[in-house]
C-alpha cells in the first residue's frame, strides 16, 4: 500500500474495509466538488487513502503550473466557508503544489480562511513566534512546530487538547524538506473511537465517563533540550509564580511548586471523547502523546495522563491503541509550499523521525472560531502580523493644493494604504485628508496603513527619531504603520528650521549647488529605525531602492528584519530576481512607478514612447479581459505578489486603479507581460542626480 502509510491494524482486521488505496476510487461528494474553481482542482498525493468511502486527506492542487499565494488568498476569500466545511467532513485538507514561499505569504493565505486567531497558551512544546504579534493579535500567528530531536517521533495528539480551550483548527506549512522522513502523519479521530468501541468498550466507557487529567512537571525557563520543555512562564504568559498561579486558576489547573523551582501542573478533568457539531463521537485528546511522549528529565513515560478520578490508564489498552494508530497513520511527505488544514476535533497529527543530513522547516498556526473575511481589503501579511493593503495611493508629485482632497477621495473609494514621504512635501495636507475621513467615521485609524520615509539627510542615529516625530506631527497621527529608509544615500544634515523638506542639494543658495555626502553606515541607521519600533512610534520598518546585497547585509545583524522593500517595478523593469529573493525571505515588496514612464513624463525623464500601456500585447489582454490597459498592468503587479501604489488625483482613475480583483491573468497572460522586461529604470539617481544636482551618485551598477 505504500511505504509512507500503514493501512492494517494488527488488532482490528475490519480496518481494511474502511481504509483503502484512494487511487482506486474517487469518493468525492458535493462538499469536495464545490471547492473546484478556475484556479483550484481536486487532486491526489501518493499517501492518500480512502476512509469510510472518502479520500483522506482531501487534496487540492492548482489547475495551472503556477498558483501563488496571492491567487490562493483570492481563492480562500471566495471559498473559506466551504474549506472549513470540508475540513470538518474530511478531517484534513491538504494543499499541494501551490507557490507559497515564506511564513509571511502563508500567513496572508491563512488570514483569508475566515478562521479566528488565538494565543498559544498551555502547550508543552517550546515555540518561536515567526509571524505575528502576541500583544496585538489580529490574525493567526505563525510559530515553529515542536522542535523535538529528529531522532524522536512525536506521538499522535489533538493540538492543546490538554487545555480547557483547544483550537478548532491547526494548520502546518512546509518551507523546506530535504530530509528522509519527517512527515506529519494524520489520522481520523472517529476511526480511533470506533476501534476502541469494537475492541475495548469498557476502557472507552471509562474514558467517556471519567475523562482524563494531564500531569506534567514544567521548568521555570524554557528548556530547548526537551520537546516538552516549555516553561510555566511561556505556557501561561506569566512573568512570576504569582502571575502563573492566577492564569492556572482561571482554567481550573492545580499546581505543586517543586524545590528546584519547577512546577508540577495538573489539569482539571477534561474530555477524552467529544461529540462533533454533526453528532459524531470522536476520541479527541492528548492521551497518547502525554502517556507515551511527555518524557524528559522531569517526566516519566506513562505518568503524564490518568483518568479523571486519578486512576492509571490501562497499560495493555494503551499499548494496543498506540500500535493501531501507528499502523493506520497516513504519512504524506512534505514538499516546499505544501500546507494542510486540520479540523482539530476530527483528526490527530504527529511527526515522524527524520535524518539530520538535510533541512526540514515546518511551521504551525492555530485558530478558534471564525470571523468575517470579505469586508477586509486584499493585503500582504508582514512579519509583524500586520496587514499591508495590496493597493494604495501613491502621493509623490500630487500638488499640495490637491493632496488633502485626493487622500480623502481615495479613502472614500476603498483605499486603505496611503504612501507618503518627507521628500514629497505634502504630508501636512495628506494628514488633513486622513483626519477628515476619520472624523467623518468613514474609517478608524486602525483601518488605515500609513507609510512614510526617512529622508537622506537624517541617516545619523541622532536624527532618525526627530525626523520620524516631524512626520508624525505633519500627518497628525500617533504612529506609522511603516517607515522606510528612502534611499541608500546619506547626505549632510540640514536642520528642520533651515529647510524642510531638505531635498537633494545641500545649499541651494551657494554657487556650488550640489549634493554633499555624509558617510553613515547603514547599520547605524537601521539600529535607530529599530528603536522606533521598540518605542511604539512605528510598527514596521523597511527599505527603498536597494538590492539583494544590502538586504543580505542588514539581515546579518538586524534584530527586526526589514518588513517591506519599496522599489521601481513595472513591465519594463520586472526585477524578477529581487522579487524572488524577497519572497523567499519573507520581505514584502511595494512596487512604485507601476505604469512605468507615465510618472516621469513631466520631469522629462521619459517619453510617451516609453509607455507599456501602448504595447500591443497589453492592449490585446485588455480587450480579452474587458479591462483597461492600466488595469492589466496593475493586476500583473498585484498578482505577482507585490503591493502597488499608483498615483492619481482623479476620482475615476482612483476607482479604476483599485478595481483589480474580479479577474485573473492566466500563466500565459503573465508570461506575455513578463516578456516586456528590459531592465529599464526611470528613477535612477546615477542618471538624474548628475543632471539635476551636479553630482554623480550611482546606487545601481
């Protein structure tokens, strides 16, 4: 039946009747078939089996060769209720072959599932937060999976079932897997219930009537040498014994403090058997994992789970039950980008051992309950967990006397991202438009994502905060959602009172009108930017107009990695390598000059002949999809997974530029536009600075 799964129980021969090779029959019902769209189809993987006449796990695959995280977001927005229903009916929905390159991209997909975020409280395993913010929990966080040694298998369990409030769903995603082994086996909980009902009805009755308690000795600080090494401080988000006791008391835990500072935790009596919303009884718990797997220098095997009355669990039954579960596990091999959604009541999960001669990175996320999806705008999820809208208003070159009106009009027409900068000289007016929309109740501040940028003259650490505070004052906001270093160019400081914004030339009144460089290491500037996040002035920080080498250098020392890179991207300058690097490293890209030459005509930095909107292939695609050429180019931008910030002060253009989410470009369509790339930049200081500011200052080779 295949090396990666077992289908036969040494105890229950009838399992062969309910489990079989999924390749022999379809077994799809309307619950599954309604998941198919023009982007996604029902599929299969080698380990898939039939359980009670249905494929397990249910597998979804892209129809075309490439379906990336942004397209998958759109699919989830449309089908999130149906996906939740399928997980409940089938136990596990496996997404295979989709292009999801980073934890941040996966978080973007999860935020469109309609599943409600929850904190990870009470778990045994040490976890590291990868995407999200525990203090500002707005979407499902992404954390590391149990980092148990590769030589140790993790037994079957339902996530956090040792707590009074387990999640409804858990999801796993694979970043990379080059090892042998390391699968995440899954198993239906109703299958296990029926095994006990058929073979050990008395034990099942005890499980059902008595419930179980979980007992574990936990350290004061996280013990990274143990798969069960999560401390009581981490488990209960506590800084002291007193705080931990308060949290444990809330959920009915008992505790005993040990002489060495450890804490023996005893859960209240919890169910081992549960009834699903459809009335099905399932064996949903942490019994096997606790009984066999909670073993380290503080805890002994077979001691961490007892009946609710304190009596030990029957050893022979437990041994047989574990064997049955191991024999009937469905172990699907991970491939990069794959993820699965598990109904935590309908399916167990575990982890196989794996070799150490390769790399394996699998991450997890949990949810409890549901929430609205469609009222929120399309977005990219940043490493902080914040959502950056996929379409925003660019404000460069909007005249001061039109900025407030343009910003207000954009917000009233659905824009939630406003992209500003000190150098644009219109932040006061943008703030007026923002605050008008807020005061009229159109939006709240939290609904908006406001970006600004640190200008070149403020790179020294003593100037970074002052520049940020000036921007906050001008915009009349208390914090920025994103603050970017505008250019990798450090110029001599110009005091605010002397000239603001200071622009490029150090002294416009001098005979020698030129830029004056002030050599400031990027590390100094970045560390000052990090302090803005720590002080709460800024939620995310990032870069503009840099390449892979500088990003890689910053990543080598950054405590807070760049959340966003803003660069010039349009069909004539697609920057495919840079985009791939950033996607694989969880750095969102905001593309400016989305339509190419049009932003530079009035500056005599381009001609009408440079417009990609006049390309025959773009016009044919516009006719094919019933859209304007500009919408085709802008859709190409967002469908590649970048945020875009087209500028307009005209209401009909604002509406046109954001109306991009009712059609999809095929892989062939995307390739046609990709073929226009000529590595052509319009915004290049190495070109314009010499002519405009009498200074040769290249930043690109």
